């Protein structure tokens, strides 16, 4: 029902992330939840990939709602403090 990913998509490059997220949406029944580093700009590589997940999901479909939550854990490194998000993509049922 739910596809969940935690700090795995940062290893998928900008040429393949679209297909990975498209497949996650296809196989989920209710939602996709990811905990990743997110940027509001274009995807970039900073020792790992920081993607604009909202932009990528909107290229796949607009038949869902996206919610983004900041991570509140102060024990993470600076990149996670700056870019770390929980992104919830809820399908319209």
C-alpha cells in the first residue's frame, strides 16, 4: 500500500531518478513516503544526489498531493540539517 524509502534515493543519479520515482508511484496504492535530502532548485550532486522531488513527481503526474516536513533531529550532519525532508506523496483515490 505504501512505498517507503529512507536515504537510498540520494544514490540515484539525475538521469535515473525519474524512472525510480515513477515506478514507486505505480506500485503504491496509497502513497509514497521518502526521507531524503531535497532542494527547491534543480537536482545537484554534493557527494550524493540532492533532488527536487516535487518537480520530479509533478513531471510524472499531478494526480496526487505532496506534503513536505522538515526533519527535527539535531544529531544529523549539516547537509541533513539543511536539506533533510520527509516527503509524502498521497495518491488521489
